[in-house]
């Protein structure tokens, strides 16, 4: 069968000067017949030693290439900016949109007919999918997989323990030496965080969207089946290019609804809210913050995985992985069965026979760890455009709570004040942090799960209501209200909260209310002053163009799909 005419032919088929240049430079070390019109596959790699969770991606890329060659494609691996969650300052989220721009422009600018996205550490998934969605070529995701379970003194540990151990040291129940001893026991292998943090949540999201082959979300990073999946994905992207199966046929409204429900069923990260809204914005699929509540509210969390549950991603894979969860959703009529996936089959065809091997880790639907999982979207005069809370990671006794605000104007103010023995705070107080939203930080840092005052930890208090315009790590937990919009830096009501104000949270009623009169709030607004804008550089571009959390915090000029046509040839 004759090959369809791929876009790469515009580079490689000409017999003139331009064709000479394109083939001669790109063809070094390759037989000349590779430019016979076969599909060219880009392998978009976020490998970097500065992104340790993606440090095994060169090996994964080699397995993808095997599959591409075997299926008759021509693979070219290319790097894009890589953001390591643990090291990049002030926060990796500051660069998500920048990376998406890198991906979009490099995919469009090069002779690529289909692209394999190698995604791992938190932001490397949404940024690559956002960029690819704005180009709309055939694309498939290969995730890096989670690291092996941590082991410390015979106990299984994962990244959520970092928060716990840190509080234990402050509370005096763990020594500083024990804390240091646990450090190498946490990260024992390649891969992303071992809990259902943001990285694994986003791997779940892409599999539920239909953007990866089945089991992509949970095969451990060092399991040979991860490399088999990479090989098979390499084969499949060649077929997708031949079938002309672009991302827009996968990224439908149904696919997004499936992803939201899958997130609820696995107890996924609150960060998925922002990233999925941004991906939908690129794909041109209408999706709102309210959809997260409506669609996820009645989804029970059945994956007993940290931080919502007890087990780790490694256990989750052995128990059946995401296909087992999607099957349970389908059987409960909570899955759009007809949604198309990258392997050309419907999601239901992929999962309808998926076994569950361990019902302790992947619970039965009528024995969930939380009956109403998902993400609660709160509204009220403190968050007119919404805020989010993850009920499965919160303390049930705090889901309805009223308390006096203890206010921190920014993260530095919090750090200088939180352990002050004279701080007027008790277990019923509500910690309120401002200035950590998309524009305020800038970049919307993961500081919303602010640590509790040491003096309360020493009294045995382990959770308090915390409210901010920040995000929190997907591995964190607590009764934490996040993503308050509009944020304080643009004059949202959060900016007006003062010490001692009464704040009322009612998760069942989905309300977040500041009990201060409208007149008093108007008086405070008169006195409020907007923070100064950054002067120049990327920070200025970021602050001028980033949107609010409730719409995905994308740049206004990047929303939408611009396709893969090129205005002009280069030579
Ligand atoms: Fe990279 Fe958690 S820090 S996945």
C-alpha cells in the first residue's frame, strides 16, 4: 500500500538544493533510502540529570526507537526543556507554559509526522501534552513510571513520609539523625515519586484520556515491562501517523470526563485540576472548574494508595493498575466506554477484561476508602471564582469548620511567624496564606499545605484548616483549601483577610465564607495596593499573561490549537 503523503516530505522529497540540505544534514549515518517517504517520528525527551525522576529516559527513548524502526518509521529524538520538581526554583510551575511553548514550536518547526512524548516528573506531562495538543499531530505518551517502594527500618515509605517525618521531628517524636537516615531509603531507583503524587496522577490522567497504551500509568520505572511498553508505543505511533489519528480525535469532551472520574477513583492530586483545564484549553474542549465537582463528586476512591490511602504505585501496578480501576468505573456506568484511545480501540475494549489481583489495594466499588472522592470545588465570598480541596486527603472532623484566621501576607511572612511561641494560634484557627497564586508568587508554588506551628504539633495536633491561593504537592495531605481564585495578587477577597476574621468552611455545602461585612470589605479594598510587576525578562511575560487557577493558569496567548501548518519554508 502506498504511503500517505506525510508532512515530512515537504523537507525530504525534493531533488533540489533544499532537499539536499535537509537529507544531507539529517541523514548522517543513515542509509539513503530512509527518506523514501516513510513517517518521521519525533521522540520528545525530557531527560535531564537535573530532573532525576526522568534520568532513565535515554534508555526509554532507545526502546521507543526500536519500535519505530521495526514498524517502518524514521525516529529522531529531540530534547525539550525539562523541569525537575525538587530542584527548580522558585517553582517548576513557573515554567510549565514555557516548556509547552518549546514543545509546540519544535514539533511544528521540524519534519515530524507523529510524536512520542516522554513524560515523568510532575510538569513534564502537562507541558508536553499541552504543546502537542496545540499542534494536533498524532501523539502518544510514554510515562517514566514510579520508583520502587521506599524502605526504612522495615517500613514501606514514599514521598508523603517526607511531610510526616518533618512534622515528627518538630513534634519531637523523631530525631534529626533518624530523619537523615531515612533520606537514602526514600529514593531507591529511577522513576517518579512512589505515591499517587502529581506525576503518577498525571500518568493516570493521560491513560484515562486515551493518550497512552494500557498500563502506562503504573508499571514501575525499572520493570522490564516499562521498556516493552515503550517499544510497543514506538510501533504504534508509526501506525497512528499512517492512520492519520491526531490528538484532537482522542482529546474529546468524553475523554476529559473519563479523566476526571479516574482522578477521583485513584485519589489523584489537586494539581491535575489545573493541568487538565489547561490541556482542555489547548484542545478547544470546553471544560470548567465546576465540571471537576459535578463529575467527580460521586466517584468513590477505590485505589488505596498514598497520600489518600496506604499503598504505593508499585503495589497499585501489581494489584491491576489503572485498567482495573477503569473497568470498575465502566461497570458502575461512570466511564464513557466509546472514547477512542491511541491504540485505535475504545477505552472499554482496552479494560473490560482487566483483572484486579488484590482487593486491598484496589478496593471493590462498594468498599471504597472514601465514598465521595474526587475534588471538591468550593465557592463563596472568599473564593468567588472557586477553590479546591481533596476530601480523601483531609480530616473528616475538619470538613465543616469555623475558625479565626491567622494570616500570612506571603511565604516569607509565614516562615518568620509560624514558629513564634507568641503567635496567637490554636487548633481551631484557620491558617491563611496570601501571595502564592500564579501572578503573586509568581508561578503558584506548592506551599499550600503549610506546616503547622511547632507548639501545636507538640500538643499532638496533626491537621488544621489551611487556605491559600497556592497549590500543594500531590503527595501532601491535610484539610487544605487551595487555588483560591481570584488570587490575592490581583485583589481577590483573599487579599482582604485579616488576623482574627472568622472563616467558615463547609465542604458538603461546597462553601468557603469570610464572615466580614461587605462594608468592611469595601473599606479594606480601598486601602489595598497591587504588588509591583516584575521588571523585564520571562517573569514579566509570565505575570502579564498567566491566567488564574480556575481556568488552568495558561498564558492567554497560548490557549487553543494552532495546528501544524508552517507559514514559510526556511531555504
Ligand atoms: Fe519528580 Fe515527584 S519529584 S515526580
